[in-house]
């Protein structure tokens, strides 16, 4: 993943509506479905460090977060807006 869309932009992970990269942009729900089905994997690569995208159950339902070095982190929230 190289970009996200968030509504509102300053909200927590649940606010991510779309995720994208150089080949396309998808809804958060599509990304969740593909990860859970095992049909696709996604990751971020920042400063040479890879963080895999995983599905997390939150207060308001499932959302996506990055996972690296045994911990979930906020790498997705640092990505720029998708066009």
C-alpha cells in the first residue's frame, strides 16, 4: 500500500475508506475480504522496512492495520491521500 483515503482524515483506523498502490485503489471492505480469504496480501514499505497489512477487530467493526516485528502499528495512517 502506498496511499489511503480517510473520512475524516484525522479519525482513527476505522476512518480508512480506501487503500491503494500503483496498480489500483480498493475499498477497505474489499481489502479485508481478500486478506481474510487468503487470496491477496498487502504491505507498506517505508524507509526499507516492510509492514504487512492485517485485519483487526475494533470497537466499530473490522479495520486494517500494519503489522511488523510482532506488533500492530500505525504505518497506514502515515500514508498520503490516494488520488
